[in-house]
């Protein structure tokens, strides 16, 4: 049976950037857009060129996508200006993008109150802006802002805006529930009317979560004929967020009603990376992941006790609507020690660490993991620290070297030119086979200085760690206040391109960082097969 | 026009207790059930008497409710036992409750696999259990577990279960989407069929959020005829949670389609306490509130963009689907990267900072904000740093004191007992009115040591900052790697209970932290009206 193509449009980097507390750097945008492309998203909206320096820079050259079309967002020409004499519009047209998504009002009320212009001038602005972008060979979309509210107030005018966009040659006319207050059945009824004027294959839906129904609203629009869905990773977005692609994608792929009818750019193989994609975004933004998120939440396939747990063990299908592995998640039953133990054994298998089921050290490992996780160690996010702890408890890690002492100093003062300067200096004393090696180094900050000093001279182990570098450093405070416990996650990479993450926890951020640094070096030594 | 009564059933204390990470104490249950009653919930399900000591104790006497019916949850009699010879059932029947909600399988597959009994025995168990509870004068409900999946596999058997409950005298037959995988339109279609066999006035809906559609599923069931909604506060519940009453209640009260047709027990006055109710539950459970929650989230009525902000200032209705005050929330316009001049002026108004619209320093402030935000300062999250920067640019902050130099040291070594110890020590030199004050302090970590040293002696300003304390400290690395730029956010509080947030950005985490600490102290001095 031939299936229709349904297109996914991601606006994490534009509408998602409106999220209270979210600020993307240029590098964040580069990494996230690459991740969205790899996932199989059809359109990646990168931002609003001209609105701020980050977005302008991001659109100064086109990213090297495999699949996605790089999309710039912007406003249609201003009322009373010609398209060729509007610097805002010029900025958008000049952006290095495959597609341009214009936002235009489609509510007579909004045109009057917010835009302070006439209905006809707003339609002309839509037509002119679409034409100008088409003339440059861009794929053009028009986000019809406030479409549903506008339709309810003045159906004819809302439809006129949609038709103006379509008739001027826009590839997509996106119906926006900008304020997020529309109910799913209203969406279905209204889109059902719009398809009589603009073909469904040209219609998109852009829903917000203000009544916690953005996912349902998006699916209702698809049922009524729309063929593009706009949304964000983890439902990021202004106020209550946008439609959550991490919930929509699995539903479109795994729920028969949709998977029978539609094809999307996300393959089954890519779907299995979804949980990792979701987590990577949260990690970059230093946001605590929503444990209860549909499909990709840590608790999405967790069964807590009693009757449900025993049924799940008889047949997982009894309490699971889809298989967790399909989205890269996994089943967890929180019952007893037994469950903890089988979870740990599964992890050891995954890490390729041999063990004997009857080894009492295995029980000790389970206990130790429980204690350390309760203290704040996040082994789920720190594969290399888990690996090391497991190997150590099972007696498989040599004590390659020992750090006897370290000392790190940060000084801030005014230099001879009256400039404020900050200097970080670290000294590390290491014992390698009874020989004491002392190294000192400066750094951008205390952790960088410590890192450089530690890895300056490790005697006979030096050759194993030459290619080691730190690629990310994240800090989370677990209780609040500067006196709270600090968790540090460090991501490292070596010359083979392999990367791993280690964790440290302490009231002192320097101590926590040092634990994670040490784990990283030890992990690299174990992995390289270094002998004590 | 006479409106139909729609009943709300809260299962926060039963299904919500299945949430990974949630454990209610007896006192929690007492406080929360009282809060639910005060809100106007019709049925408060308190737990499963007999399943654990807390629940048994909670049901040993009836709470003193104004409005709600106190409801006990439990299983129907076991297969192969009579109702009078099942200790589990006896425990439920003895509970001091107004109503009993039995859970019963309504899927032939589940009856076979999980219950390991026959279809007929399961029907008999429903009939016998309902009859036994009715005989004791209890209001009886039956949660038809796995109803929707069961209906899709074997419609007749699912309907037979629902009819058995209804015909034996159950007041409510609740259709459960136990695994949470059903789509809203499926719910609507299936409930539309069920009402032909059991009147809608006897039907309830119990939805889970595994596809992020529990709210939409609940409303779809109501549209099809069901008249009871089960859910939890903040959507607590196993896996991805239950239908969120904090989203459903405002929609039922404020969206005309529902408010025209239905009356619920929550009055307009009580609705205005909803945000507080939501927050109280999170506080009791020590969970971070979901800032983006529909209606009651801290960000639910926050506007960040320039264009949106200027429209919201013209007329809030342009970007708000309901008035925030109706649910006890409030409107907020954020300063950010994307903020225009109008946004900055709105923030100045809010902060009570006087300015002249034609003052060139205002333009400088807008420019400075953009530059600093591009460099990583997150003023939208740091109200006090915004306030200080604005006042400074507009020439309104005295230079109370100047830090000439600081020095912070962290040492880790082994003490005489062979224990690894980490010591942090800071020295700060401050110039107050030409007088040099030197203070030193130890701390849990370098930032804590610096904080204590800085605030140890500020001469004549000391009296203003005695009540100051740090309550949160957050770190974000902006480019990755230990050499990257670090952003620190510090939340402080004073003796009046007011709290504020400050920000610092630097390649050196200690420097960034110190900037945020300094802003916090200066903000407090400005706020206290200290004179230089």
C-alpha cells in the first residue's frame, strides 16, 4: 500500500529559543541542527537572521546537511514599505538558507491591534514577501499566525490570508495555534474546512501546549489533511512550549493508524536514537530531563510495584503500549534487590565485563551503586565511571598511580596597566611506582589548570594519554546554595574518536571535577590495556 | 441554559503514588486530601487499604471533608474465592470510606495472561464484588482496566465487563486506558459505542500520558458522553503519569465549549487557587515544578520575543488564550537577546527604574544588553543583574566599594589519619571609602569560601548584608570543554524573604562566580537604599 509523505519541521532553534531560560550559542545551534538532520527531520529552522548576532552568524553559511532543508524565519515586509525597501526582509532574503518561513498575521483582530494596518495591506505584504523569496529560488512557507483564533472571529479573512500565501506560490501554508488555546476537535473541524481552499498537501500545523494538547492538536490536523507538522525537541518553546516532536515521531512511526498511512523521514534505525537525541539537548542546555516524558522519559517504561510488575515479567505487553527499545529506551522494574541485580548484570553485559553470577562481589557492586546513586552519582550518564567502578569492585583495575596531593590557586588582581586579571595555577604530586612526580600548570580556570597539570607527567603511562582531550564539562548543583553537593560530568575523547563520560560528586566543585578527571584518565588506561 | 454535572475524581494519592520517586507519608496524604477537598474535587481516592500500613492507617477513619467523597481502591474478589472468603476484599469493605473503586480486568487477553482465569469467572468476580460493597451502603465504581486495548481485541468481552459492573449496581463504570497508548479519536469512537450499552452519566474515563495525550483523551471521552474524569494533580502517576487535573480543570472551566455544557465542583474562586495547589504538592514532594506546565507553570504566561512583547503590552489578549489571574498565575515579559527597546522599557517599568524615553543612555542600555547576552549573560534569568546593569548605565548606582584583589586556594592531601581532605581558603581585599579591609575564610568549596570572605567585613555596609544568603548556584558551560566560557547564576535571599538572581560569565568559573556574588551584594545595597 503506498503511503503519503508527511513532513517534519523542527523549530527548536527558533521557537524553542523563546523558551524561558534557554539561550543557544552559535555552537549549540550547529550541534543541534546537525543532530536534527541526522535524525531525519525534513526542515530545520535555524533562527531569525538579522534579529540578533548569533542568528545572523548562523545564517552566514549553509550547514552541510545530509537530508534536511535549512530554513530561515522572518517577518513579511512591513506595512507601507515595498519588499525591495525593507531592511528586515532583505536580511532574511540574503540569509544562506534553502527555505524561508515567513510569519504573517491571519487574524483581522491581530492585524488591527498588533500590526495597526489594514486587512488588504497585510494580504499584499504576504503576496509581496512570498514573491520576493520565490524570485530568489527559495522554498517558501508562510506561518499563518493566530490562524485558528482568527478563523473563529472572521473566517473569510483567515482563509484569505492562507489563500494569498498559497496563490503567491508558497510551498507550505502553516496554520498556527499561536496562543495555544484551541481544542483538538476544533483544529480538526477548521483544517477540514481549510483543505477545501488550500490542498492538504500544502498545509502545515504549528501547535502550542497551553492546554497540554499540542500533540493531539497536531495529530488532529494531520487527520484532517495537513501534511507538515512543526514542533520542537522535548517540546521546548515559549510559555508552555511547542508540539513535542519526541512524542509525535514515535506515535507517527509506531501507531498503526499513522504508520499505515504515512511515511516520515525518520527511519526505524534513527527512531532508536530518539532518547539519546532528547537527552543530548537537555544536557547541552543543562536542563533536568523530564523523567515522565512520553516514550523518551527515564520513567516511561518503569513499573513500580506489585501486580503490574509481576504481569510485566510474565509478558511486557501487558503494561507497555510499545516496545521501549524502539525509541532507545528500556524497561525497568523497581521491585526488589533481584531487579537491581538483573539491571546491573544487563549493564555489565553491555559493557563487556565478565562476571560470575555467584560472586559475592556482584552483590557488593549492586549495593555500592545504590549508595553512590543516592549520593548523587549519575552512572546512567557516566558510562566510563560505571565501567571503572564495576571493574574495580570485581577486582580488575590496577592502581596505576596515586595522586598524593594537589593544590590549585586562583588569584584576581589589577595588573600594572590597571586591568583586572585572573590567574589559575595548579600543582599536582603523583606517585608512579614509588617515584614522586610533581607538575605545575596554568589554565583558564582552576579545573583546566588541574587537568593540564595532572596529565603533564604520568611517567610510563604518559604515552597512553597523549591523545586524550576533554570535550565537555557540565556541572549541576544537587541541593541548592554554594554549600550544596556538586555533580560534575566530564566528557573526554581520544585519538580514535571514541568518547566517554565520567562523574564526580562532592561538596567542593574542584574535588568533584578532579574525581571525574581521574576516572577519565584511568578509563583511558584500562581501555588502552596499560599494565601496572 | 441548564448544564450537566461533570464529576472529578482525583487519584493522586493512589495512582499518583505509583510515580517513580514519590512516597507519600500518612501526613502527606492527610494534607493533600484536605487540599483536594477544598479545591472542589468530587472523589478523593486515598489509596489501597490493606496494601501497605500507610494506606490501612489512612482508611482507619474518615477525613472531615466538606465536599469530596473519600474513596478506597482495591481489587475485586480473587478468582475461585467467594466474596465473603477473600481477606483482600474484606480489607477494602472494612475501610472507612464513602465510596469503593474496584479495579477489574476488561480485556480477555489480560484475563488469560495476567489473571490466569476464565472470562466468566472474571465477570462473576465483578458482579460479586460490586454487590458486596453495595450491600454495605458504599457508592461503588469499577475501573475497567485495559478497557480500550481489550475492546480492540474483543469488543464483546470488554462491553460484557462494563455491563456486568453497571447491571450489578455500580454508580460508575470507569473506562481505563491503562497502558496509555490509545489515540483521542479512538477514545471518542469507542466511548461513543459504549454509551449505547451503559448510559454516559454512568461512565468515567481514566487516561495515561504515554503518548502525551491523556488530557485530550479525557476530553474526547467527555465529548462522547462520559461524565466522570479521573486524573491527578500535576499529572503524577506511573510511567508518564495520569491525566493532569491542573490542565483539565481550567479547560473545563474556561473553554466555552465545556463551560457552556458542564458544571464542575470547582468554583471560579477555587480555580484561582489552582497554581498554589499545584505548587504545594511539588513542594511537599520536593519536586522541581514544571515551569512550562499548562496554565499553572511559572512560564505559562511569559513572553520573551520583541514582537510578541510589544503586542502583549498593547493588549494581553493578543498572546494569551486565557487571563493568567483566573488560575492564580501572572503575566511576565522577559528581557532577552531578542528583546527590543519596548521590552527593555517594560522591564524598567516593572523594576521601578525611572528613565527618559529620549535619553541616549537608554539606547546604550539596549545595545549593551544585546552584546552581553551574545557573550553569554542570561539576563532573562537574572533579574537583579539586569536591574543593576540598567541602573548603572542610567547612572544610578554608587560605587559602594571596590574589590582590589582576591585569592582562593583549594588543596587536597592526605591528613595524619590517612584520610583524603580538601580545604578551600579565600582572601579578599576590599577598598571601602579609601580604607583597605582584608578578610579570609574557609568554605566547602572555592566559591563558598569567597562568598564568606567577601561578606565578612564590608565596613559601614555590613549592616545591610547581614541577612543575605545564597539559596541556589547553577553553572553552565557555554562552549564545551574545560577551556570554555562558564556562566554562573546565583540566587540569593534576604531577611524579608525576597529572592533575586544574578549572573556572571567568564572563561574562569571562579571569576564568573565572583561577578555574580558581587552583583548580588550590590543589588542588596541598592535595594536597601544604602548611600555611598
